[in-house]
């Protein structure tokens, strides 16, 4: 294709991809073929200095249990509408959702609700560079917003982080909502549990959640008046089944 033709093509492409939003962000594609996936945040309101897509509050009660994204494809599952899907697994298990989001919307609609994606945010001395943490937070919110555009009930996920992350980690999250969090890797030591509890208290102060779904073991040090609904992780269930199996033998 000649350069002049290329120029006309990309001008037409940008015009084609411009959508006027209704009270939210006008969607304007800034890259050829939308390699940044800006379509995910059509009509999104953006929050904070890093412009994180805002997730609306929900009063939804959780289902009877939760399954992670990989497990949600199991043929053993029969009671889809009683289950919530979570993303508390290794990122590689749901990178495909980011790569091809439309491919999985109908699948996710089969369930009671979806806890918003949880691409890893690793902080601290040996953690990710801040820009990677922010990119993953953005991706979590962008995918959650797109699910909502596709009429999928979404429960906001909160990353409980240390104080030096508080100026951005709560951006884009609603007040007075049902929210969820996971304690994977946060309860192994007393110091980690106490750090989680401090972050949890700050989350309560800022978001004033209606209820909190905690997937994983609840730290014994956690004191709260907020309604807590606790579900086991897949590993907890597997370990329990192993113990019961040994006892049966």
C-alpha cells in the first residue's frame, strides 16, 4: 500500500473508531488497529491522577461459592448461576481474557457474577516497577468495565496494599459497594497479616464497603464491623480434600 493510501486508511480508521460517549469518556482510538484496546473503556469515567476507569457500586450478594477463571471451564460444574468467577490465580491463566476479551464474554455470562480481574500488583523492595503495577491495575479496571458494558454483574476487587500505595490503589473503586479481596500470600507471617489488617482498615475508611468477600484465610488479627463473607481458594479446597481422602483411607 502506498504511503498516501496508508494515510487515508488510518484517517478513516480513526474516524470510524471515534464514538461519542454518554456522560463518560469519549472513546477515541489513538493507535492503529487499537493495539492498546481502548475499546474496553468506552464511556468510562476516569478517576485519580492516573485516570483509572471507575467501577460502579453493586449491592449484589455473592453466590454460594466462587471458582477461579481456569476452573470455570470445568465440565464438572453444573450450578453456574450459583457461582462467582474470580481471578485469584497466576496471571498466565487469564492473560487470554486480555488478549481476546470478546471470546469469553458469553462464557462469563453463564455465572452469577464475576469478581473483577486481578492481574498481579507486586510492590516492595523486590516487587515490580511502579509502572507495571499501574498498568495491571488499569487492565483490571478496563476489563471489568468492559464486562459491565456486556451486562455481566461485576464485583469490584480491592488490592490491599501498604500505605505508600494508598494514593493510587483505591482509585476507580466505588464507595458503599460489595467488594472482594484475596489473602493469597498475605497470611503466612504475622508481619504480613498485620500489614493486611492496616490496609484493610484504610480500605474501610475510604470505601465504606457494604460487605467484603474475602477469598482465602482470614487473618486472625483482623477486627472489623463490616459484613465478611469468606470463601476458600481452590488450593484450600484441594488441601482439604487431600486431608479428608487420607482420613477415609
